[in-house]
């Protein structure tokens, strides 16, 4: 007997996560070197963990205000002003959430009417399209291309805008491609958003992990954009705090108010211990971020060169901690490559199509793994590529 | 800090090939820069970080706070350099605060260090006083923690 008829149609129709499926396959193997993770290998810096212990020791175990601790909101506004050059009012324009994932859900539910179209660049983070569907919107993927280093171009975006377009979701630096946007390209995109009255959700979770001294530009900082942007950020990547589930959204008061309506009933408030830890991260965490970034940058240099040396072309991403090499020269599909590599060489990476159809021909490899592990993984990938060409 | 130095401070045995890949340089560029750092006296040596409690033939370590009389013209330098010459002295620093030199000594046993301080260090003209403290246990050495933390598990595949 199946109860599927009791499941809401729009939830039933969401396809199973490609990443979840692959996780189940990897979980059956032993002694795997994984380049399949989406989180830092560093544990949260000790001073941040210690601040959480202090918070618990002092009995800070109660609800906070719905929007989040006022001190944390003040710290966030200071941080966003300093690093992203956008000013927000800590009393009315910031909401502390359970990771950026919750913030995306709040923002989409707050603005979408059924059938409204949400544009997003693809390959992209796995939750974007389902989140849109769960909010009764229509997800519209805008493919990006390896020859553009997976940047979103204004031309590609313009070609997908319709009268029903309401929201644009951006994620730069990008998971899974590591792509970043230049100021010039963002300005063209901003112009389109203003012309077509789009709301922009800009997920900048990887912004601290920008390499080669490149400038990270937030679209929210461009003229005319603050009023139509939801700036999304959190602590997971830069401060190695994935398990703390803590993020935030900054948006104009009218939009924060609407998001708040959902947050207060669905979540009430973000975890108090995590909020206290987050204050410590923002106030004293810069040094730790810098040293982790340097480490990632060295690994990126290593792994990009190693892939290109194997004849698998791979652009050198300027952000995040992923590379997205093209594996089509092996004659295998992304899935065949990932399964074969796992089965024969015990190295896990994620097939590109898990991040959208335009990811075919690519795999995502995460270099948030020790360099020693990366070296062994690259040796094994080299063997695998040589054997598949025979 | 020079990223090359930062990498070597983490692991001095990293091969030049790996250093080149990590720093996006050629191997010959890495070798040239290493040679220059060594000849300029920036890199003074390459040593293993050892848990001395596990080394057979135990080593005793003491820190000695030394007060000395500065000299006209040379300040503390001449005396400090003289003290540093002894092979028992592992490190020697001029300090701010209540004493002048912090001297770290290594010896085969307590007696050897006591003898060195009584017969050599304290008898040098210009040394006013010494205060000696012996190391009992090491928790962290050169940035390396000796208590092995169990690495928290990560899921193998995550979004």
C-alpha cells in the first residue's frame, strides 16, 4: 500500500538529491579518500569553541530575540559594512538564521506567489531549485559555461528573463564551480535587475575564500541594489562552523519584516550557543580566516596544476574550495567517471550533474582536505585516467 | 610572512616539487629562493620537532632567568652572546621585565644543568643572579600539540 497520494504534489515531484544518492554509494566503500565534501576540514578555531563553552557555563541556554542577539546583529552590520560596503540597521534589517539555507527559504517564501519565476545560474548549489519549488515558484536555470570560467554573463541572464521573472539568485564564489564575478559583469547584471524589477538573493557564503588578492564585490553594494537585495551570509565556510548552523540575512526593513513573519513561527530563533560563538568569530576570528585561506590557496594551486597535468582541463577558480575539472576527454560521463574512480581507486568526487544538467562532463572536487590526502588522491586519479584511456 | 617560509615552518620536509605546485612557481624558482633565504640567514636550519619524553636517553630542560649588568657601548649583547656560545644553551633571549636574559638549557640530567649554572653561568663576570626552573611535562612543542586529539569525523559526501 502506498501513501504517496497523501504527499503534496509539489513535494512529491521534487527529484531525489543527486548528492544524497552518491553519498549512499560512497558510504558502502571503506578507506575512501573523499574529495566529495562541501565543508572545511579544519575544526572550528579553538577560541570560538571556547566562547561557546563559556556561554553554556554561564547558563546562556534560553531563547534569544526572534531576530537574534542584538550584539551579534551589531557585529554583523559592522562586519558587512567593513568587508562588503553595505550599511544595514542592526535593529530592523538583520535576521539571524539557521544557516544560509534557512535564510534562502525565508526570502523565497516571503516574496514568491505561485508561478513566479526565480532565475539562478547553473551548475549551482543543490538546494536552490528545490527551495524555489517548495515556495511554489518556478525555478529557471541559466546555464554557465566553462569557457566563461562559469561566470554568469548578463547576456545569458537576459535571455531567460520573462514577464514572470521575480527573483535572481546569485552565489559567488560559487559552489560547485569556484566561479567569481567581476565588478564590471555584476554592474551589467545589476542594470538588468533594476530594469526588470528583480529581487536579488545574493548568497556570499564563500566570499572570504577569494584568492590571488582578488576583490570580492557584493552586488548589494552597487548603486540602486541595496533596496532590492537580500544579502545572505554565514559562518560555516570562512570560520569552519558548518555544524553550528548559523547564518544571517540582511535586507531592507520591509523585506526583513516579511521574512521575520516566517522565521518567528517556523524557527523562533537561531541556536543561542551558536550565536554567542558567532560574535566571537566576527570580533576575533580574522586571523584564523586568513590562515585557513592561505592554506586553501596552496591546495588549490596544487590540485589545479595536478589536474591539468593529467590532461583534464580545469580552470583555476578564484573562490570557494572547489574545482570543477572537465573529464569528458576520458570518454566517460560524469557519473561513470565518479563511480569508476570510487570503485577502482577509492577516491570520491561528485558528478557534475548533481549540481544541474549543465554540469555534465564535469566533476566537483573539494580541496578542503589535507594536502597529503590530495596528493594521494591525485596519484590515484592519474592511474584511473591512464587505465580508462587504454 | 613569506608563504615559502610559512610552508616550511609547517613542514620543513616538503619537497621542492610540492612547494612549487603549492606556490605556483617553478622548481628552480623555489630552489633559488631557498638558497637566498639560507645565505641571507633568514632560514637558520631545519630541525625535527621531537617529543623528548619519548626519546630514549632522556633530556632535562630548564629555563633560567638571568640578571646581568649591561655594559657601556654594548648593552647586553656581549654578555648574551658569550652565554649563548655554550652548547648547553638551546635558546637565549633578551627580555623585558624583571630580569634580562631568558636562557633555555638542555642537559642529560639535573646534576649536569646544576653544575653548568653553578660553575659556568653564575661565575661569568657581569652575571648578577640566576633563577632556575625545570620542565616537568610538555603539552605543546613548537606549535605541535602532544595530546593527540581524535579527529572529528566528516561525512564523505556533502552538498
